[in-house]
């Protein structure tokens, strides 16, 4: 079955063009998306050229100013979103162009490959008037601050803009400056060492200066907590989305959840490549249940490759901490790490089936309102190389689907195969494969054997995708490309 894009209404096509332009604006290696779609056919060309908003997102490099000027012309009276990729320090012509239209700029995205270029850009921006600027994203490539210090000068310090969204990666601004007040979205990642561990008072003030904050993302940026000091409490009543990435050997993982109170939080994402951060979560679940009672979407990214040791199942209190969960997304480099979170669920569901057969389903179900389970893993053959009876990750997901279906519970599963990791996992040492056999207990085999086999057709929905070179392998939280 094919889909005819040409049959779509023009306003829908225009929205698709705008979305594609926004998604691809960080790719400066080829022609901009808006230019490409305008050359597909005469109809698309006409739609693109009568839609000024398609051209308001303007990619700029330090080597070509012709296309940006054309985009500005075609954008008409629209405000501008500039994406500047500075590959060297020869950025003066680019800055002259941006400064000329700074009063119409409502979003600025800067990526710099050298510290000198980034410092020059922000020094020049101090002279600009940016009354409409609402979104600022600055990314310094790895090692960009080997020469110049990690803090950049403020933009328009005499007349700071009223920012709503601030994203800093690899560099830092003064987070107590008016530039960082009143935000609705704050994202901090890979900050210089001197800024990644602020004291608690600075950390709390940074957050409380934005009482309407809805999205907070902290990657390796956490307050310095002294052992024995009483923890403060930062209450963020408007926070709806929280993303935390824990660096290895961070001593106070669970304290982070004790610091931030967000009663209206809907989405929680937690990332770590440090095994103790995961096996130590058990003690944090009661705190998380109290601090985040409204969580509907949970996203775990397990980027470690070492075993969890003797721990092979998460504590069941994990499920009770998020009773209203609707979406659970689980990403793991290593299949047993995904099974660590799913196996206790299977065990509990078998108990539910037995209770249902006796006509008295009285105890609390695990996530009765869950609509979607997404598992991104290698689905590698190690699971099949273990001793006979050891369940595979695919088998566990099938059992979850069949059993929830028999209990008349909603369930939709999406399996994303990350095959970039396959060779590494297939070459795992024999002792690792043997260690993972600890989940192959007789109790597990007996329970799984008692469950119904997966029918040829089932009423619950499943889908499978193959992820190509997912970005989160390098530690990024961005979604992988998929077919």
C-alpha cells in the first residue's frame, strides 16, 4: 500500500515542510530541507514559495551567505530563527548579517567548533538588540574550551531578552543573570567542570528564578552535596518534564530525587552508564512515588555494558511507584539489562492469571493503564546461547502481551533492534554469558512454562523497527534513526 503525498491538502503539506525544515536545520552538510522540497515538483515548489514560514528557519555557515539572504527574502515579514554553525573564527560577515536583522530574531541556535569562534560570537552579540528572542541554544563541540574559559558573556547585558527556552551544551552562561530568569525550558549538558557542580544554594536559586519552568534537563550538572548536611527542597509546581543523566561514580544519585519536588510531573527520563546507579534505585522508589505522583511517561536509558552483578531483577516497588503510568520506554545496550526491569513484571502477571482463573482479581495490577511499551535493545543471540529454558527478551515481551491481553488490559509493544551493538555483544566473554544465567532459575522456567504460548494471531498490537546507528550509543538522548 502506498500513500499519495500529492493528495494532501496544501496547508498540511506546508506544515510538513515546516516540520522537516525544523528537524533538519542542524544538518549543514547538504542543501537545506526547504530548498530540497521546493525542487521536487512544480506543485511543491509553488506551495513552498507561498508559505513564508517555511523559509524563516535560516541555516548559516561561515562560508556561504547567499542562501541565507534568499531565505530572508522569501520569508517576507516572518520573524527569523537563525542556526549558525561556526567552523572557524572567520565569522565577521555572518555576524554582520545576523546583527542587521537581530530585531526580528526570535530563536538563535549556535554551534561552534572552537572556543575562539564561540567567544567572538557572543562578544559581538552583546551589541545587538534582540527584543523578540525567546529561544537560545548554544553547543560547543568537545574540547572547544581548551583555550578560553567556560563562561560566555551575556547577550545584550544592558537590555536582556525575555528568554523562555535555554539550552547550553559544553559551555555556560551566568545562570544567575537576568538572561536565565523566567524560563519555561532549561537544558544543561557537558558544562565545564567549574560549573557542573554548583553549591546547593546556587542550584536552588537557578531553578527558583523560573517559577513557570515546565521542562528541565540536567546532564552531569548537579549540586554539590556535603555528607551529613540536611538536604533542601526545591519545589517546582509547574514542572512537567524532567530528564536526568547521571555520570559514573556520582555519589548521591538518590539525593537528586529527594531535592526536586514536582507534584505535576508527567514525564521522567533517567540515563546512566553506571551500574550502581540502576541497582541502587530501589531505595529511591518511595521518594519518587512521593515527589512525582503524577508521572505518566517513564523513560530509562541504560548505557552501561557491565553486569549488574548478583542483582538480576528490579525490586517490585518500582512498579508501585508509578501506578498511573501510560508509557514505558526502555533503552538498553545489553539485553539482560532490559530483562532486569521486565522479568518481575512477567512473574507478577502469572500470579494475576492464576487469581483471575479463580474469579477473584483483587490485588493491584501493575500499570493497569499502560498503553505503550517501547523496548530498544540489541535483541542479540546471547539470549539464545544461554542454557535451555532461559527466556529471551522477545519472549518476555510476547508473554507480557499475551498475558495482559488475557486480563483485558491495554497493551501495545514496539521493539526497536539496535544492531550496531550486535558484534560487541556477540563477542562478550564467556564469563559474562555465564553470569547472566543467574536469571535462569527453575522458578522462572516453571512460571514461563505455565503461561500460554504466543498465538499466531493476537489482539494486542506489536511493531518492530530496526534502528540504524542510534545516537544514544554516544550518550545522546536524541532518538535513533529508524526504518
